[in-house]
C-alpha cells in the first residue's frame, strides 16, 4: 500500500545492504518479527529522574493486553482523525502534517485532518513567565480540549480524535506543563508540539532543530495514540512505549516498538509487518531520519532471512 512511495535506492557500493525486501510477509516471518529480540536493547537501570525511577510500573503482558479489551478500529470506524487547534508557524505546520502521515503508517489507518479550531480564551488559560524568554507564555488547560472542544468534533467514522496544538498545555493549576493528555473513554487526546521547537526555548531554529522537533513529534503522537489502543508502558526493552519524564529522556529512547509491543499492536490492527516497515522506511528516508531508516531496513532484512 505504501511501497510505491519508496524512493529508488541510490546505486550503492554495498548494493546488497541497501536492498529493501519486497513482497508480503510469510507466516514464519510474522512469527519471527513478533518474537525475535536480537537488535533490541533490554531496558537499562533507570537514571535519577527517569520515569521508572519515579514510578514503579509492572508492565503489561500480552495476555493482560487482550484481557483489557482495547479500543480497536472496525469497519465504519477506522479513521485516525486529527484536530489542529490554534495557529502554527510554517515549520510547525510541516512537522504536524508529517506526523499525521507517519501516524497513519505506524497504525496502518487512514487519517483525516479536520479544519482547525481556535484556542480558548482566558477562562481556560494562564500566563507563565519562563526565565529563558522575555515574553510570558500562554498555557492552555487540557480539560478544555478533553471535556469541551474535542468530543463533539470526533467524526462518526473515527476510531479516535487526536488534537494537536502549538500552544503549551497544563493539566491542573499545580503542574508546570504537560506534553499531552488523553481521555480513553471519550477516545480523544490533545498533544502540544510547542516545546519540541527551539523557538519555545528562545533559540534559533536550524535544520538540525527542525529534525529534532520532527522526531519528537513522531514519538509523542505514536506513543500517546498507542495508549489509546490499549498498549501500556513498556518496561522490558528500549521502545517507543517506554514512559518518559522529560524531553531529555524521550530523546534518548528509540522510535520503534520492541517485539512484545509490536505483537500487541499487530493483534489489534492485523497489518503485514514487512509492509508496515516499508512504509515507515519510506517516510524516514523522505524526512532524513537516517538513524531510524537504517534501523528499519536492517530489521526488515533480518526478518526477510526467514523463509
Ligand atoms: Zn505514556
Ligand atoms: Zn515495548
């Protein structure tokens, strides 16, 4: 489905290494992809301040995942819908558009972007001063999105509605900020890309900071939407479903699912794992996410060695 978006591989010195496996997965390859853990790092001991140093989480087995009766797309309710809220600068808009396309491939779902809604006024926001910028920053209360603004916008054919804003968010008065929050029973979530950009920190935007913002946005949206599909935090391997306490911690984590988490997403969505990786590879290459492209290609090649 996404394979035709694949750029032609450049004539390489190491032609063999650049070959992208083609064709659908075999049953053996699928089993291998969901169990083989070579190339995945076990979760290291948490550093001070890391998520697992702050929260003792038990993890979630495959059986527990099934028992939780997770949200699933079904015929007639199979669109991943996105709701932009407030304005975006050109750089932010490009990152959000790329993230939506990426999430569609990650979850193997059709996506739709709704027309933008305005941000709320003073009743649902506050001004905060930060040491690194002169102007105060407006922060928006997540309740407004989750309880008021997003639920009536969720299209009938949407499995969930993902709100995205460039405004900074807070979940309650005692908190400094939050990257996002979701309401599982309303099947809506709201995420902020504000802090992913150098601009927020009073610094100059460069190609490197734009790429970093893109990677952060990809990670946040598929992590949080993964929760919407019932996948809880991963404590076994370094994985996009690891909990994270800070930008620094999530920057350290990878943009891929470990085999147990991929198995949960697979039982939920039922995609062809090789086709999904081909789609992700095409997007990593398109956006210059070289580390992720290399990882994905190597993973596909390893799976393809199984008959
Ligand atoms: Zn999480
Ligand atoms: Zn995992």
